[in-house]
């Protein structure tokens, strides 16, 4: 792993490194009338993805970021495969407005589809150009050449290294439509075992995160946040704090308050003193937590019908109706958000764990009143984020404070309670469903509605950066917008993948946001799959049909059937009648966004009758992410997703009252701890060589929740439709 | 000046004695392994060993550390020569974002130095104070079991072979 030295971060590669980002963005329109694969459509230049130096060094570029999901390793695998190189010789540059393509956000399980696809095609085309050059130099047919480890070889033993062939690679070379990819049957790297490249450094204490950056002359800063949304700073006497040890500067702009100090502990000590000295007033009224779902459903809505199908169906003999609820949830990164920024010679450099360096740069430009070209955002790993947490806001803090102290790098890390109370939560959601069964247990009618705020308040403008709100001249966040289908936001996965010839699904978009919200892993899919898959079990029970059989009865998609059958088989669904007392089994399935990975989960829970405490004992998952590049990477994501979703499902709800957000730490927002971890979570990857990448990261968030609720029903005969399935709620339902 | 013994090396540090060890490790001594997570002793990201016990470095002022043995993840091995627990975490690919991992390894190290054959319940109880948000628990537990096996087989029961520094 590279240490986070300035040289390492800012250094450039070999002779062919070209600032491609200055080229016209419409180059694609000139050269490629049809859409190029993946993110080649936004950056059609091959040099934007793969560069070969005269010494043969190969650098691959991605506009996506490593968030702990292992994308760095998978992208290197793809490039190595198509370039016929050993993975170890490839350097990968990730999201950096100074060096990489604008691939938007690293979100929505899109990295493999967008960047993986682009790199795969770009690498194959670069290799083809090099091969052609070798053929003409050696005077043989390209088909008679072979490539190993970066050397092109002729049958007679003559060979040329990639570095000797770079003259053939023009930095202006644009990707072509005709693409010869390697035959998946010949893969030696993709789909094969390759340990993650970042783990050795992370387990030995190397500087791996933005939190670990230590630039020469760097100072530490902390912001002081209002006690609740919209509160203003009424009074502050900071004179004694200005002279505290190490304090360089107290920055105040309206109600925006921060301190910069030489040492980190000095900054924290001064921040606490400022917090004690500050008198705050007012603030937005907080919603009543006890009535939040009624509140959400009573706010104005923008309705859209996202599915409306009608067909002649058998008569209904049975109609069921249910309402499912999900409270606000927290990303809860273990490392609070952090950024480092430096203003030097008119250029603001921001090292940030944002999910989108380009959108963040645009928002920062508005906040800082600087041209975007004068700002460089470099993605630097942080703690896992699972969506839009405080990353962009911390970048804004660092940049504002770097502007107040030009020349010196300023590092800002949020405190735990700041992360918990100011991060944008995942919205509270209500889902209502009604369905009818025919005499033979077929769903003949399906009516579904989901009420949700937006799931995207990412920095579209400067006003979406929270630190901008408290300043004397605050910026206004651009208004919330729904994410349209087919991906969807609150209504993501609101349309079941099942065969429902008569179905009506309405997305009730709620623009007013009682609490600050934005994107969290899975968006609305977590709740919609919880609702749909819980209800499928309720319908199966009403029809007197086994829940797995009932799903298969309504599922014709072959790949969906494969994961359902595989998970059931690996779990031993047929043999599960002999579970211990207090144990139950549950099943659930979804195809993420109905466009991404297929995932099915079968799991066993133990419910402690007296206390209501639920634990997932074991789980079997089957997943189809299309062509699998890193099989273990997929397993790791699915396993982690299942455990994280178990934590959301069993424990988590953001709490608040008139004073503000009260989930300030891990005692007031408990998450899963080791004693409650499952004994085993096995993941079966159904590999589809040659098929498109489908992404993986969010696939099990939804199915896990419903599988747990279904297993609790099986174990304790209580159907719980409100998340979380907390000990108190389960105990109350059991009635002990 | 306060004298701190970290991974067998004595350092003289000129800091406010109330400063928690975490900040001295990271900012004064340039050791990045221990992480700030909560500053409250609720997550364990900052875990280091102090005289054979796992402690929260975010809550431990350096004033009480004079003459005591502090061990951090940097003391267990290097990227070239990882210690048994570090190697086990690599072998099991037991990390996602990895932010919590240094703390996990130090808390597990304290257990394995004390108990060469821990039961599953002992491992889980030991790891209870440390949080992982990525959901890597299954792999972390597997890595600890693997390291326990490796360390037992390394002929010095219950003790780690220190990597020479």
C-alpha cells in the first residue's frame, strides 16, 4: 500500500500522462454516435482509463472510489485480465478531479457496471492497439502473436514489451464500438482468487485513510455544531479560548463556529470550551417521534403511478392488507467524517472520502466562491460510509477553514456526537399493501403504496453542504427531487419481480423533510423488500403454501429462480422442520432495483421467549451478480450486507425529541455487537461468465430484513411489521 | 516530559499530561493504527494493549502511562512480516473498510496472549466492546480462531513471537 505522502498523492506517472480532463466533454458526440459501454460514454478517450509509460509501467484510472467494498482490487483484476498482465504491476488511480473521469457518485452498486465495464473495454482496446503495432513492427500477422506479462511475442521468439510499443498509443485515441474481449473461458485473473490489495496495509497500521494524513505544517480543526437544526448562535465570549494552548484561530461566520489549533487534542479541548461558552437559540421544531409515520403520511405528496397492470384473473377468495414501517436510520460510520484541505497559490486541494469528487467540487465551488477549476478533490479512503454520511460536509468544513488559514493544510474530523446528530439519515418510510388470492393460491390483485422523503440530498449545490447553513449568508439547498424509476428512490424495489398480471403501485413522494435525510445503502429497497417479502410470507400462509414454493409459483425469471432454489437447497429448507425450540426459519428474495444483482436469503433465528431478544443463528445466501470478478469480494459484501442489515433490522432507530437528535452515541444508537453475530453466513455466488456486471453492494440489505421478520414469525408466531424488531417490540408482541 | 514505552521503545513526549494516549500515538509518534471512533470507550477503534490488557487509548491519559508497556498494532508485525493475527486477518480477508481492524486485532491479541485456546464464547465476550459497521464479524471471528491455532502451533503456548524491530 502506498503511504499517503504528498508525493504519492500528487505525483504523476510516466511520459504519457495527459490531463485529459481538459479535453472537450463532447468528444464522444463527435466520434461515437452510439453509446459506448459503461463510463466510456462519459470519457471515450482510452488514455482516460489506461496509460502505458515507455518503461512499461501501466496505470489504470477510475472515477469510482474505494469505500471498503473492494472495488480497487476488482478493477485491477479486470484491467490485468484484458491487458494480459499480472495484477501486481498495475497502478490504479481512483476518483480525483485532477486525474480521473467524472463518473459521478460511487453509489447504487454501479461501480462494476460503469467503471468495470469501461476499464474492461478500454484495456482490451489498448492491448489490441499495442498488438497491432507489434505485428507491423515484427512483420507478422497480429493473430500469430501472443501476449504474456506485458510482452508481445512472435512464434520465432522475437518479442516487444508494451513500453516499446507506446508510440502507437495516442492520448487522443477514442474507444471504438467494435470490441474484441477475451473469451471468459480463458480468464486467468477475473473470477479467480485474488486477495484484496489494501488489506495488508490496513492490518499493519499503515496510513490508509484520510484520517491518517499528516501533511507538513498541517493543523487540526473542529467545528462547533448547533444543538439542533436551525439553532443560531446568540452569544459567545471566546476571549479566554483564543489564548488556550495551541489555538491558532477561532473562525466565526454567523452561527458557523470552528477552532483551528496546532494539535488535534488541543483543537478538541478548545472546541469543548467553545461549546460550553456558546449560547444557542431557536431552531426548527422537531417532529414527534411517536407520531412520525402519521406525520409522514399527512405531509403533501407528489404521487406517481410506477406500475399499473390489468389482466383477466381468477376470482379472489381471500384479501390481505398490511402496513409496514421503517424509522429513520443512521449510516453510523465507525470513523467520524474527516477531510484535509489546503489553499495554496489560489488552488484549493481537498482530500475527502466523498462518494463523488466532481459533484462535491461543484458544490464546494459555490460555497467557497471559487471557480471549479481552482478546486481539486482527491478521494482518499475513509471509514465505510454506506451512503451519504458526513463526508461532503466535513470536506466543506475543511475547505472553509483552509480558506480562513491560507497556506496550511487543515484537517477536520467530526466528533462522534456530531456525526450522529448531523449526518443525513435514511428516511422514515411507510408502505401499505393489499393483495388478493384466488382459490389455488395465486395472487390475482396487488395494490402497493410507499410514502418516503427523497433519498438523495447529495451535494447538488453548495446549499446541500450542511456547514453552509449556519453562515451569515447561508446557501439554500436545492429542492429535494425523487429519483425516477427504474432505479427509484423511496420506491426502489417498490415493484415486485413476481408475476403479477394485475398490480398497481404508487410512489408517494414527500418533499418536506422533518429530519435531514439522504442516501443510505439500498435506499427505499430495504423497506420495500421488507414489506413485499414479509407480505409474500403472509400470503403464502393464507394460501397454505410453503413460502419458497409460493415465491417460485409467482416467479418466471430464470436467474431469480436459480438464486431462490440455491439458497433454499443450501439451507436445507425441506429439512428445516426439526429446528430447536424457539428457533424459526425465514426466506426472502429480491433483485436489487429489479436491474442489479439477484439475491436470496434463507436464515434461522433464535427468539428468546422471555426477553424477546432475536439472534440470527445461521444464514445461507445465493447471489447472482452477473460476471463475477472477485468471488470473495462478492462474498465479503454479501456477508457484510447481511450482518449490517441484521443490525438495522433488529436494533436501529434514530431517536429525537424537542431538544434535537438524541441518538448521540453508540449507547443511544446501539448496533450489533459480537455476541449477537451469526454463527455462520455462507454465500453462494452463481457466476455468469461473459454476462454484464450487475453490482453487489446493496443486494442483501432488503432480503435480510424480511427473512428475519419471517423467521421471527416462524419461531414465535408473531408477525412484526414495524422496524426494528427490537427486543422490546418482540417481547410485547409475544405478550410475556 | 513524559516517558512512554511503546512497542519496547521509550519515547520522551512533551504534551499536556491529560492528553489521551490516542492523540499522542497518532500525532506525536506518527503511529496511525489506533483510530478515533467515538472518544467514549464505546467502539474500540482506538484499542491498544497496556501491560497485557486491551484498553481504550481514547480514554487513557498519558499521565498514568509512565513506565508501563504500551503495545500497538505497529508492534505486532510489518507489512513484510505480519504477526500471526495480522496474517490471519489477511488469510481470512477479514476487512471491508478496515477502519476498526487495528482495534479488533489488539483486543484479540490481548485475549490470545492470556488464553491460548479460547472458546467461541470467550472470543465473542472479549470482542464485545469493539464495533464493526461493515458487518465483517464472521470473518473477524474466523481470523481470531485461525490465529489462535497458529500461535499454539508456534511452540510457545499463549505467547506471540515478537517481530524484531
